């Protein structure tokens, strides 16, 4: 052992030791950065900081991805060392894979991680592979990741619509939407389950499992039936063996409160005007439920002398939008004004509906209406034609207004009489009855006039006979042609007025004789006839002499 003899010597020794320690520290630091020359973390002067970059997986498989579409997966990069790692760059050996985030360069502090997003966009239906290389200043150098995936032309199971908002639906009612599933692939898809969740939502129209062949579609129905007011959501889920094995369709809807039942009246008042004492006047009244819930009509009544109600039975239920029509009658027992109220009692929000009624009883003379003759005979009329006869109606006692006139047999019709038609007292009006029989034989009917007379209906009997139409024919004959090789004859007919019109052939087959009967003539018509000869070569001669103005009787 060397003995230090004085302070100066001791100082020199300390300086030498200090310089040696400094050199060791520098070398240790270099080893931590470069990893060379055999230096280690514990070499020389003690432990040093080191950064290590670790990828969360050695491989990343994208599976099947439809060509020209993109699928993105992630991998975690972590710094497991005690010193910050600087990731300077990353490269991939094929352009069909790419890092989409984060941006590089990137620093990872000790213990920190980052998520690398990697996309795969195949351009063809084939297998793809690549290597991702991540360069950094970590102690473990460049890290690599094996990438793989397959491009496919198989299209996923398509759904339409992709979401379904039902909007406002009244509580207690329903709204439905058809959903279409389309297999646009070249192979079958097995749909294992279709379910729906959410309060008030249900589905129908599909039974699973079901196999959907290539290029085929199927449908099912989603229905929203809210049980209470308010906004609700749900989801329809389709599970299959397609690439998109689980498809979710968001559902939404709002239960709308039911509008209370409300009754309205049409008309809002009933005015009968003047009605003769001991006569009646009638008017119609309609009540309608304009609300959203059913209404029970428990009572319908009318006040006021001479007024009454008919045509409705209570209790009666009117659903939303439903109507009921009934009759109110005014039958004054004495002259003078009368009024009252039609009252409808119900469970509607307006539980008492009131309609004013009014009328005046008058003692003016009451008119009578008579018709002449009592029986109107139309006689014989040929079937297919028409015959007419006239009659009259006469008012007495007071003016009479005829409001309707009709027969109970359609072969008899009335004309020459416009409605309504007022006939002054002591005056008459004429009318015409037309008889148009469709079959032979006797026919009858009753003509009824409706008016404000007493009584309100006046009738007349109608009679007539349908006569069968006469049937006529024209027998034709001609001399045989003297030419040889004649195979037959054609017959031609033309209408005649002052001269012959255009001729038309009337025989369907060649006539091999010299006789022909025309049974298609019309009564009351006139015709011209001619014949031609046809030889075995199918050559046809000109017209023979023409027979003109052959007259057919009208009957």
C-alpha cells in the first residue's frame, strides 16, 4: 500500500480517480445508445436507462375483405423499457396494406403505448401478405409484423331500409314497415335468426332458419304498437353466415296520446220551415266522432212540440272517424211556430251535444194531385223499338210541387217533365211515357209521383205488349254461265236509296248452284243485288245484270 505523504499528493490521486470514473461513465452511456463493443447496461459504472419497443402481436390477419373496400385493424406498440423510444418510420412491403394512424415520427415514454391502425384494401380476389417494419432507436432494433388477408368478390347481406323511424303513432294503433334482405352474392346465405327488441316493436313474416339463395331476396315486417306516450327505441338484428354476420337496424318511434272522442253535428241546426198541420216534414241529422277514441252514444232525444227522432238505437258506439245518420220529424198539431233542441248524450269530451230545431205549423189548404188516365196503355211495340204515350197530372185545392217521378219497370221511362215541378191549383202538366220492350209479351209497371200533396204519392198503371220483330229474306236465282270450267258463283249486295251503293260479297262460301237466299236483310230497307262467275283458275267475272231497289217490308 502506498502511503500518501502530503495533501498535494492526496489531491493528485483523487483527480486521477475522478478522471477514470468519468471515462467509464461515458462508455456506459454509449453502450446504452449503440448496443456495441460489448458494453451492457450494468457495465462500467452501474445501471443505465434502455428503451425497448414491443408490438402486441407478431401477425395480423384481415380475413376476407370485399375487393375495392377497406378493412382496418389495430396493433399496440409499447415501450417496455425505462427510456423514451423514438419511432422514426414504418414501411410495408405492399401498397395494399397501409398505416393510417398515428403520424410518424412518434415518441413513446417509458411504459407508454400507442395504437397503430393498419388498413387493407384488396384490388382483386386473391390472397395478400406483407411485412410491416417499424424503425426506432429502441435497444431491440426494428420490429416486424406479418400481415395477411384475402380479397373476395362476395358482397355482404344487404338490408333495406338500414334504419326505421316510425314517427308519431297513436297509442293503441300500429304502424308497419317492410324490411327487405337481399343476397347479392354468388352463393347461398343462411339466415339463422331475426330478432327485435324495444318496447312496442314486433316482427312478423319470416321464419328462421332460412336459406337465401344467390341473387334472391326475402322480406319481413317490423311493427310499432306503442302502449304509452313517449319516444322509444329498439333494434332489429339479423344473424347469418354472411361476411356481415350480424346486422342491426335501429328502430325508433313516438307513442302519441290518443285524442279524446268528440262529437260534431251536421247540420248544426234543423229548420223545417212551414209544414201543414196534420202533415209531416223530415230532415236528416249526422253525428260524427272527430276524436281519436271511441264514443258511446247513450241517449238521443228532442224537445219541442211536434218533433220526434227515428233511425238510431242507443246505446251506440262510434269509433274514431265513424258517423251515424238519423231522422228528425216535425208534425205540427196546430198552427204556429215551434222550437226545441235535439240533444245527444255520450261519453265524448263534449258529453252533451245540442242541435236547435224549429218549424212552423200552417193551416193553408192542402193540395191534391191526380193523374190521367188512370191506366196508360202503350199498345203493341216491336221488340227493339220504342212507342210513346202522353198523360197529365193535375193539382187541386192548392199548388202542388212534384219532387220525384219514376216507374218500377225499366222498359217504361218518363220524360217531358222536369223536377221539381210546381203545378198551380187547377192547372195540369203533361208527361210522356216511352215503352221500349226487350222481349215479346205483355209488360206492365206503376208510375209513381211523389209530392207535397195529400197523399204524398200518386200512381198510374202502365201497360204494353212487346211484339216480335218480323223476319224477311230475299230469294235470288240466276242463269248458269255458258263459259267452261265454271266452279261457282259469288253473290253481292248493296244498299239502295236513290241508286245502288257499294257492293259487298254476302256469301261466305262459293255457291256451286244458281240459287241463294239472303236472310240478313233489315226490315224497311232496300237493296241491290248482282252475281259473278268464278272459274277453276279462281278468275272472277264482272257483275251480272244488277237487280235494283229490292224493298224489305217494315213489319
